[in-house]
């Protein structure tokens, strides 16, 4: 436990949770089996600065790849589109949600048994904002784990 805390402190000092004007809240990793090949992560990002901020990528500890995705339901079929970037207007917020914007975590290094996953959101100006997303347990929600994310390569 103390090792975990020391490690967490190290990670926090390396990746500020709070970059200028950008605030991350409501982070979570959706419930799924520990061995699931993909996981969906959700956060809200508020832009309290007076300039537009452009989110261009995500990294997650324990996963080889993370992409910004948008789910859409078309004629009863869920499809997902990768997004290269998302602009957050000054004073605006980006809210990820089930059935909409999410972070797709892929290529896990092993079964996910940790209680949190470190996420780092990368912005076009080089800024990186990190957060610890709790791994939720309980019944799986409709709309992400359930549809399996076929076609995400392996
Ligand atoms: Cu996805």
C-alpha cells in the first residue's frame, strides 16, 4: 500500500492534474470483465481559460493504445467513429457519456485489476492534463462493453 502511495505521488508530481484553465472531473472506467480486450473511459473536461483548447490524444497507463471515439446509433446499430481532435470552446466543456463521446482503451498489458487507471489528455499546444479514473464495478452498461468494438484491430 505504501508503495502504491509513493508511486501515486511520483505520478502526480510528474503529470499535473491541473493544467492552466483545464479541469477534469467525473472520470471513470466503465464496468467490464478484467480480461476485456477494450475498456471505455469517460471524463468531463472544462475549459476555464479564455482561449479554445484542442484535445488531440489520450494515453492510459496499462494500455498500449487509447483513442477518442464517438458512438452513434444509426438504425438500431451502434457504430463508433475515431476522432482526431475535439475543440473545447472558452468557458465550454466536453462531456463524455455512454452512447456518445468516450475514450477507448485498447491493447491492455494484462487483466485490469487496479482500482484506478491514470489517464493523460494531450492538447494541441503540448499541454498534458492527467487524472486518475476509478475502475467501476457492477453490472455492465448498455452501449459500450456490450457492443464489443469490433473492427478495432488487434
Ligand atoms: Cu469505442
